[in-house]
């Protein structure tokens, strides 16, 4: 049993038809660490975290969460593991048929079988933690701005005090100031809970703010993995090109006709 | 050789989608019998399908009953028998038109709405969000809808039968100057138990088809707004065709000698 690592991916492959997305991903995430996965669009960042959550099944390879193999696990067992995780989706993915507090409390009511009144109390507490007033609790998702939706999504992700949290492009579509606010919230929420987090993004300011370690995904492989402190002198031309946002370099954008 | 490639491709695509639908059906049915059950969601869907479909079902069955009375009188008046019109109305409404009309209306109203709702939830990642909140989307979204369809469509058909026969009665009494009491007595004497329960069995099957295809198309929709639109169209067209085809075979099953 491995207690040092929260998540270990070993030689994970995943293809959709002929398109190979993950081509032997090896990635270790230590407990309590904040890992950020960077990489261009379509390099398999989302597929990587969907594999860890059991939303997609890898074609081959092994993924362990808390030392437990999750590839090939039954739906019911996977639900138990997911009960210990939270996720902030790119578009927040709030349930539009439920109001804000019901959204935040969803995992507590449906997953952990809490009473509605108790769950509501926790939901309002979590909303406060992400800087939203209790008045927001009775509104519906379509009444909120993009930044507020992200905050609600964050509150929902942390509502059940998960040990492992995923953030899928948390700052995409937000203005720079709101991005910074969300980054700060992510940082503080994760350190309050003492959770492990895996973030995918291509926003470099986010990386510098959130990350302890950074992994870069390119053509289905992890090509660099190290501390965020070393990212500026990684000595890796791919990483250099990406973090400085240059069009020319070893990474050539594939333009399909 | 080139002629065979596209034919083969279409055939393989057909087998693929048939297999996927079969797996989806089995998964849905098996989840119907495994806890947790979401009774709140089931009640909501039963109201949506059973109660809110009443006006359209009432209107269509009523006019069906009216037109059958009128048509059978004009076609059969040489026999000059009031009893014939009453029995034709009773037979066609309870055995065929009641279930088929109600199912087609529910397909247009409820099947389309389910495909659009689940499709939107799919493309905005709300279905993935359910999984990450350790709630099984089959149990939470699909089972309540399919069960509500199977339970409520027979009820709708029973009500539709009464209203359809009432439509026939209206025409007979106010247009054809028949005796209303005789009409009802003829209907009652002619009616057999199998008329009613065959119609209600059909309704349960149609309810399953409509809700299952609505959920299936929504759950598997891809590619944004366009994909959701296609899912909605497919749900209505496929379920309408399947209703009419299975109606024939159910009639054969019940009445062929």
C-alpha cells in the first residue's frame, strides 16, 4: 500500500477510434500536493482527469487512487471513490433545474444522505467561504454571472470536504481580475481542506498561483514534470515555448483542413 | 470494391447503434431494480408525463372518437344500425387509436423534452457532474423517466378511452340524432375486458419506448446545440416509428387467431 501518493498513473493509454489521445502517461501525485497539468488544446488533459474519475476507461495501463487500482472497478465501487473527490467543471456544470444551495448541497443530500436542512446549512457556509452571500442561495444558475457560477461550482466541489479535487480550466472565460480571485479561492480552499488537487489549465498566471508541481502533456505523454519553481529554467524547449506563448518552436500547431 | 465500402460502413454503423441501444436498455432495466431509488424524481416525472400531457391526449382522443363516429356512420349507414357505430367507436378507440394517439402525443411532448434536457445536460457536462457527486446518472435521471412513462401512459390511455368514446357519443347524439342512452348501452354491452387491458398493455410498452429513446438520444448527444437538436429529432422520429411498428405486433399478439 502506497501512502505517499494520492494518485499514480502508470503507462495509461487511451484512444478514440484511430485517434490516440493518451500514449503512455506516467504521473504521480503526492498527498496534499497541488499539481497543475499544462498543455495545448486537444493534448489529452481532460481525458487524463476523466480517466482518474472513472468517467472514461483507459485502454491499458494502471491508475491507483490511495493505492487502490481503479481501472476495471465496478460502477458502485467507483461511486465510493468519487464520494471522496470533488470537481470544478470548465463551464461550472451547475444543474439548471436546481437552485444554488441545492446545487451546492447535491452531493451531501444524494451522495451522503444528509437531511435537507443540515445540508442547506453546510451549503450556505460553503457559499460564504467562496465569497457569496446567503441571498444567492435561492437564485437559479441562469441568474448568475460567469464568475459567480464558477464560485458556486467551487463551493459544490468542496462541499463534501473531498480529499481529492479536480479543477478543469478554472479561469477560462473570466476576466483577469476575476481569474485572480478564483485562483486565490482555489488556493485557500485547497489548503484549508488539506486536499490534493489536480488542475488543468493553459493560463500561466493560474499555474504560478495554484501549482506546487507542474506536468506538461504533449502528444499523449508527460514530457516534463517538476516543481513550479523550476518551470522558468526547465531546460525543456517545449515547456519554454508553452509558458512564453510563442508560435514558433518545437510545438507545431496542427491545423486540420 | 468501392461500392461495398459505403454499404459496409452504413451496415456497421447500424449494428453499432443497435448494440449501443441494447446495452443502454439492459442497463436501464437493471438499474430499475437496484437501490438507491429517487422517489422525488420519479414523482416529478409522473406529474410531468401523466398530468401535463392530459390536455393534448384528451383533445386528440376526443377528435378521434368524433371522426370515427362520423366516418363509420357515413360508411355503414346502409346497415342503419346505431349499434354498429357505437361498437366501431368503442373498438377502435380502446384497442388502437387511444394507445397510439396518446403515445404519439407523449412522444412529441415528453420524448422530445427528455432528449433536449438530457442532451443539454450532456453537452454542459452536468451528467459528468452527477457522477463526480457520486450519483449514478442512470438511477437519478433515466430510471425515474422510464418508470414514469411505463406507469403513466396506461393511465393516460384509460382517460383517453373515456374521452374518445365521449367524443363519439357527442357526434351520435348531436349530429346523427341517435339516442344517447342506447349508444352507451351498446358500447357497454359490446365492450370486452381484453379491449381495455390490451390497450393499456400497449400503452405501457409505448411509454417504455418513448421515454427510453428520449433518454438514449439525449444521453448520447454530441456536439453542442446542433447535437441536441439532432437528438431531439431522432428521439421523436424513432419513437414514433417504433410505436407504430410495435403496435402492429402487439395487436397480432393479442388478437390474431
